[in-house]
C-alpha cells in the first residue's frame, strides 16, 4: 500500500507539471517534490507522530516489546526527516539530494532489519521477502530514479527551461 501511495504522488506531480505545460525537467522535479513532500514528508510525519503519541501500540504493530524506548527514537527521527522532506516544497536544486539520501538509508536499513528479524524467526518466505523489498525499498528507489533523471535533464536543459516556474 505504501508503495502505491508513493507512486501515485510521483505521478500526480508529473501530471501537475504536464497540465501547466512545464518543460520535462520541471515535470520530473515536480514528481520528485510531490514524492518527497507527500510521502516522505506528510505520510512519514504521521507515522512519526503515531510512534510518539502511542509508542506501545507502534511497538506492537512492528513486533517490538511494549515499553521499548526505541519507538520514541524512531518517532523523533521520522518527524525530523519528514520535516526535512517537507522543505522540498520551497527548497529545490541540490537540496533535494538530502531527503533522498536520508530516507533511502533508513528504508534500505529497514529491509535488512526485517529480513534478519523474520529469518531468525523462520518466517521469511519468498513472498514476504518480496513484499518487504517492495514496500520499503520501492519508494526510495523511485526517489533515486527521479533524482537521477532530474540531474540528467538538468545537465542538458537550457537556462530558460531551468528558470521557468510554471508550477
């Protein structure tokens, strides 16, 4: 489900750029900004607040022990990184690399943590492993792909294309 939300947000940004007839470089930038601000910003801010508000329930949902202070740490980390991702709405250019890197490391680490945890419990089936990869690595891989595409387009775009703010 989270992968679908991330993908839908990126598509919405690209469509927004197309509707206002932005050059392709701006459409890709909008897709990335929608993904960063919408998914890694708003959605993960809600997850972070949930972890802070009801850490026992968040721990139970993630299979951790109730009262584990790690959930509070996760909550604060998610809130901080989510706020940094929300800044993508106003700060563009190389700033976009920061949230991509931070969230990618976090989510790729989550893949490893879940694989180790479920392998140790004997519950890591091929289907569940694929689900973990799609849900956790999918959104950052999409962000990396959009960031790379934006970088490639930015290198070949004219100054007029880069400066047009049709969005």
